[in-house]
């Protein structure tokens, strides 16, 4: 198994230490595995898409504008 080093803020480290009964490396490993599973699913979906990057940017822009309008931001 490979080891990695992770830099975290001091405040977070202090909070983690208050729960020393938890194996934080296991928690982080599961989070990483889940995120990679999600990315693999997304990659499969995207690989079948016919949208161009420009199409995706335009759709994203319209979604953001709609959300802003709904919440009175724009």
C-alpha cells in the first residue's frame, strides 16, 4: 500500500484529534474511493455525449443566469 501526505489546517487537525478513536485514514480512503467511482460514472456518461465544450459552457451559463434570476441576484 502507498502512503500519501496530506496538508490540513491546524484548526482541522485539532478537531480530528478530539476523536482519536476514528481511523481518519480509513475515512479519507473511503471518501477518495467514492469520489473516483463518481468520476468513473461521469466519464462513461461524458464519453457518449455529443456536446462540445462550448455547448456545455453555454448550458452552464444559462443555468447560472436562471438561478441568479430566480434568487434576485441579477
